C-alpha cells in the first residue's frame, strides 16, 4: 500500500495524464504513464494510458 504522500503524487500524475489525453497530447500521456510506473509499477491505469498513447502515436500520420 502506498503511503499518503506517494498516493498524492500518483493521483497528481494521473490528473496530468488525463489532462494530456483530453488535449490529445499523446507524447505527454506516454511520458506521464512512464513516470507513474516509476512510482507504482503495477498501476493498471498507467499501463492502459501507456498502451493507448502508444497506439495513438503509432497511427498518427
């Protein structure tokens, strides 16, 4: 279980990832997800955002 301080950081990074996704800034989503996985390697949200960002970056023309 993450400490309260770590959980706040995780929540903050997730908020930043969501904001980037809303802007379709897939590079920022990817970087945010990678940053989050440093703090929480098993975080499913981070893994899902990373996969979505990678897919979006792969299909961009």
